[in-house]
């Protein structure tokens, strides 16, 4: 009798477990996927902003280098004072 009861309980668990597992794990899995999508979007936006900032820094550096490479006006020669 106990063996039969064990087989019946085991069969019920095997039959109920997939539907119970689906009801419990599916929302959890969906939550993980949603969190991953949100994290990906945030990382993508941060990377885009960093790339843009780096481009701005490179442009500024090139502009400063171009300005420094232009010859500056030579200072007027000093006259020596002789007494």
C-alpha cells in the first residue's frame, strides 16, 4: 500500500511540477530578461556619451595643437642703451 501511495504521489508531482515551475520560473526569467535589457540600454547610452565626449576632447586637442603650430609674431628687438 505504501509503495502504491508513493508511486501515486510521485506521478502527481511529476504531472504538477512543470505547470507549477512554469508559473513560478517564467515571471522570474522574464524579470531577469527585462533587467538585462534595461542594463544594456543604460550601458549603451553611457558608452555613446563617453564616445562623444572623447571625440570632443580630441577635437579640442587638435585645435589647440593647430593654434600652437602657427608662428607667433616675433617680439620687437631690444635696443641696447649705451651711455
